C-alpha cells in the first residue's frame, strides 16, 4: 500500500501545468468541448499515455476510455473531463483525468494489476457551448434524450449535430455508448474534483469525502399582474408582479435556512429575474424568476419544492397577481456508496489527518454512474471557492495532499475489489 507520495503528486501537478500552458490564453483555459483546443488537450493525453503502451478509445458519444487490463476482469474506473468552460480554470475536470493518468502509470509499470483499471475522459461535462451538461456520461449511463438535444445550437448558430459529427460522433448512434458499461464488470467509479466551493478552505483542509451529489429542482416562475403608470396608480390598487417575485426570493432563502443542517448544506437560489415592461415609470406587470433548489436528501428536496410552491401562491394572492410554474431541469439526489465512502474516509484521514465530509452542490459525471456501480468522489480544496474562471486554484501544498489521498483511495479500492 502506498502512503503520501510527493513524487507522484508533483508529477500530476506538473502535468496539470503543462496541459494548462498548452490549452489556455491569458484569460484562462479554453478547452470547450467539441472545439479545437479540446482536441489538442485530448491529443496531449494520448501522447502522455503512449509511453505506457496505452491508447484512448472513443465510444459512440465521444468519451475516451483507456484500459489497463488486470488479472481479473473486475474493473475500477477513474473518471474526469478535459473540457472546460471558456476562460476556465486549470483544475476543473482535468484534475480528475490527470490523477487517473498517474494511477495508470503506477499500475502499468511492474506486474499486472489484480483488477482491470480504466480511465475515462468524459465528453462535454460542462455543456458550455450547447447548454447540455454531462452529455457524454449521460449517454454512457443510458440517460440522454437524443430528441431533447437534437435542436441545440451554439451562440454562433452551429448545430450540435454538426459539431459532434466533426468529432466522429453521430446523434443517431451516440446512445451506443451504453455498451461501454454493459460489456464490463464495473465494480467502482472514483472521481477527484476541486470542491468549487469554500467549505474545505474555511476548515483549512486539503481534501474532503463527498457524500453524494445534490438532487436538483430547477423551475421558472411567471408572476402576472397588470402593468400600470407609476405616477397615477395608488399602491393598494396595484397588481405588481415584481413584488410577488421579490417576496418569493426572500422566502426561498428562509426555506434553505430552515432545512440546513451542518454538513448537509441545502441551497435555494433565484438567479434570474426578468421584469416587464422594464421601464422606470411602470409598475411591473410581469415578473419571471428562476428557482434552483438542491439537497442531498430526497425527502428534504421534495419538501423544499412544496414549500416554495406554497409560498409563490401565497405571495401571488397577497399581490393580486397569478403565478405559473414551468419546470426547467431536475435531477435525483445521488448518494454515494457506503463502502467506498469508508475507503475514501480512511484515505483522506491517513494522508491529511482528518476526513471532512461534504455533499456536492455542482453536478458531476460521477452522479450519472451511481445507478450503475458503487461510486465515490474526493474533493480538493478550492481557493476562495472559485471555479469556471482563471482565478481557479488550489495551493500546491493542499493539492499534493489531496492527490496523494486520491491515489491511496485508488489503491484501497483496487485491493478491496480484488478481494471481493
Ligand atoms: Zn468539472
């Protein structure tokens, strides 16, 4: 069993910096999925694997799989994504892939590993260009709705279908990516990612055990009243749609506070507000407001949604307006595997002396794997909680510790799966 391995950790960090130098501008990382810089990043990975005599093989959805056969067909998968948002950071996604590369290096030299190891570089985790995140992993999980993504276009009007075709992926056959998991004996999926939040930093901890990914309920509400002149309409006679939306937004914060427990960190966010007619001299007749609610516990999430619905009707009534809800997106909570959580906790504790546990607010490819096999994630400290920007960072001493903890988790998982 390996313990803290500064050489391996520093090699991963050097790889991360090398890849960032190759795929960034002064504004940050530019590895947007289905674009030329993304292809360059994937070419970099191909080159990095060639000394190991390993070659990435694309599935029907454009996910790249690297297989290191072991004594047994029982398989441990390590995943991440090389794609970034425009002007992104050097760690989001790439950390997972490059620590997986290092794990392969460790097992590719020397005798055959006891179980088969696979590295997957998911295609289009971010959804930055076409608005559909987790595209590759959702296809592999059999959960992608082709008809839903078929009409998608990017900001320049390029059709998703054409962008995919340029990278050898056909909308008609991309669901064949399901075969990738169907044909193997997958026993564990491990993913390392930066936290993208301030929790580990606030505790000054290098690494944390991720309990699962939040379930999500995302809806758009439309309050409709009556636009009217701001000078001539007395307050009691107004039907101000924005006031209902504003009261709703404040109540959403209270809903999140009511259901928060230490470590559970439930959240509600009203991120979009659109008011009509949108002129300074008119009472708003229409207000659209979005609500994004997340929780790790299914029942808590359902309660939060119900409470938000009730609150919206109450504020609509109080302001003499109507309200309608339209669903935008939802995802079930995906709690991770208890046994892998235990191995992750041991690994983080052995390397860093403590093992904080936290849920994941952002979605990750790992969530798509939960119905298919035991899954766990490990988070690394995120400086100032920033991600999706060029300031995204993890101080080197924390990154070294977190990488070592993850490599130890791979070792523990391989040993555990070999014995099962
Ligand atoms: Zn990511």
